[in-house]
């Protein structure tokens, strides 16, 4: 199974990090803003990167976009690079328990001291930037790359935040390879209500001549858009390695099928990394592979009774989560703590989870800035005559039922409720 969450957290140091960047707008908390160049723009990235010494120029960048699975694919790819004897780091988002989950080098979270020193050095230079000032996510993108560079990384695995075309990570002009995981309906208020529009945003990370690994796609229309874009730009399109390849990776065969798909997608990438005139890139060695922690991705905190965290925040993800639970815990019906951020496919998520749910505990996701669909969840549960209760705020482990199978899902911010309730903070 994936490693249990044991992320050390220090609330005071977490706050100290964010305090450095209080003057800078946090788009992650205001995602309803239109996804256009008025609010999302690469123009701010170039002077920002210059302040940090253009870390992207010192790294071999592997760029990942998609609706589902891009975070786990990024962590798998980082682990595979290290299993091939290379140095690497990864920048992902969002985080569950600690902001350090976003910044990893050599397979480990960046130490608080290292993170704070680098953040403070960058924050001191930010006032010199011209208007408009960068957003917090833009700052963290450059900070993440600088941390990987300063740790001696050769490769940086870079996960997009939202979309791709206008995402801050897309300022990197020459990635070595791209990956696009499953594209589905999410962030529709930003990316469009049509799957082709959403796919076009994801395909915006593709660069002329740069190969792309295309993960399994639930919507043929999305795949068509990505392949059309790749053909126009002269990008070779590769598919994940076949399922038979997992025979060499026993740790992966224990994972649910959607995580296996993400691993197979990541495993194709090292084939693309041999440079002209250089020795072939060594294949990752299964004996050297270190399973990464996958916070909020089918994360099992407790086996009996099971306590599971999963950040499924659209209908497709919720359906696959339900299927994985039925396979891993056959016959088990969960008390499902469900909180959904405003603007999501609430009905699709709720309907997909009903087969594995004994009763729903409907709540607000932890991040109030993004809004909540609690009222709509109540309407759906009442109309379906599904057992439920409402708990607007859950803070402590004692707020949860005792001795029952528990599932926390619907959002990263709902998975966070379970993580905080069952994983105590530890000293750094």
C-alpha cells in the first residue's frame, strides 16, 4: 500500500512562510476569476524568474498537465528518475497538511529552514518588480524551481496548477518532455464548459518538437484536441507502457487501477530523456524505486476500520474512487464525509459515491474562500432519501464517528479535514 501519511507539520512555520507573501494575491482562493490574460498571464513570470536567477535554465524540465492524476504522476516520475540514478525534484499543488508537500527534492520534503531562507530571500526582492505584481502561485512556481536547482537537481518535474496554456508553470520555454493525464470536466468557470475547450487549455503546455506522453483519456473529444495540437506542433505522442510492464513493479500492483494508469504514464517518460550524443538514459531500476507518499490520493490512514482520504472533486474521479473502494474493501459501506467546492459537478460526485456510502456527513470544505456546495448536497441527499447529517464544520477527531469506516472526499480541502483529524502534527 502507499506509505501512510506522516508529514511533519509546524503551524507556526507554515504561517511564517505565508506571511512573507501577504501582499501578493492568492488566486488559489479566488478561482472563480476568468481564466484569461487579465488575471492569468505569463508576462509576470519572466521578470519574476530573473529575480531568482532563472532557475529553469539550469534544469531539465518535465511538464505535466491534466484534470486528474497529474499530482500522482508527478511524484511517480520523480521517484522513477531517482530509481534511474538521477537527481530530481518536484513542484506540485495543492498541498494537504504542509506547504512543503509542494516543494520536494531528492524524494523528500524541503526542510522548513531551507524553505524559509529561500522564500525570505526571494520575498525581499519582490518589491522591485513592475506592476502588475505576481500572484502567490506564480511566486511559488519560481521558488520551487529555485529550490530544486539549489539542491543540485538535474530534473524538475513541474505540475500545472489550473489549465496549462495560461498557467504560471508554462513560462518554461523548452521542457524536455510533456505529459497530459486524463482530461475531464473541472474548473469549468475558468476553462470552459466544453471538453474540447478544456483540452485545448491543457494542450497549451505543448511546445514545438517536444514529445508528449498522453495518459488514458475518458473523453475521445479531448484526446482528439490534444493529438491535433501535437500534430500541428510536430510533437511525437506516446502512450503509457502496457499493463504487462507492471509485473516488474510489485509495489504498484497493490494500487487502485487509476493510480496504476498514472504510474504507467510516468514510466514511459524516461524513454524520452536520452540526449543526442549522450549515453542512453538508464531505465529505472525497480529495486531502487521508493514509493512516494501520495497525500489525498486513495490514502489509507487506517485499515480496520478503514479510514480513506481521496481528493476526488469531479464525477469521473468519484466513480473511479467508488470502484477502487469496492475492490479494496469489498462489501464495506463508508460514512462518507463529503464537502465540495463551489462550481463543481455536485450531483455527479454525490451519485457516484452512493454505492459505497452507508451515510453521508455533509460539510463545508476547509477553504472558505472557494465557496461551498453544502446547500446543494443537502438538497440532493434529501431528494434521494439517502441517510445523511449536516456538520458545517469538523475540526477534531472527536467530531467523527468512532469505529466506523470513514471516507473523506469531494475536495482536497475535505481530505484535509480527515488528515488533520487522524494525523497529528509532529515536530519538524
